[in-house]
C-alpha cells in the first residue's frame, strides 16, 4: 500500500520538532480524519534556513510532513511557494489516492507558515493567499496520475 519512501519518512521522520523563535508557524488540520500539522520556519534573508514539524495523524501525514520539510530546507521563499501537494507525493514515490489529502495538508501548513512570516514582517509573497482558517476541513484531493 505504501512506498518504501513513505515508510522510511514515517519510521525515520526528518526535521521533527519545533523552532522556539520561529520566523513563521502554520497549523492546519482535517476534521474528517483528525490529522493536524504544524510547520515551523526559520527564515533569514529570504532563505528557509531551518524547518521543523509536529504532526498528529496517520503514517502518511507524518511522511508528507517530513518530506515537505526536506523539500523546502535551504530554498528561497519563492522556491518554497512552488512546492505543491503533488510534488510532495511524487517525492515520496506516490501515495494511495485515499491519502492524497495528507500531502495537501503539508502544502497548506507550509503556506500557512509562510503567511505567518509575511504577516509578522509586513511583506507580500507573490501567489500566497491567507489560510482559510488555522484548523479547517481540508479538501479531498484526487491523485492526478
């Protein structure tokens, strides 16, 4: 059911934890499945120098959080904006269709953390919209393979 990469990121998550003086923090959740993700960013000079996550949820939620942090670490804010749920799922060599919503939560948590950073610093990040809510229903996502 799960790829080797999903299992690896679930069993050995990267960047788990929190950043106490984070530049930006984003929290999202899916009321239907109970998953909650929080991403912490440390941004200096427009570069994501460090990123951590805390996730309460299934193995796919942990794996997508872990992979999302790996994909954005060391990237510029604009590069981080290009990370989509599909990119997270592809980096994990795929997710079962019923678990694609986990990759969407990872994308949304990242964007919520970037929005928090932008708000705190009174800046505009091209293409970034305000989160719908801190914790929300989340959207069901179809696998686009």
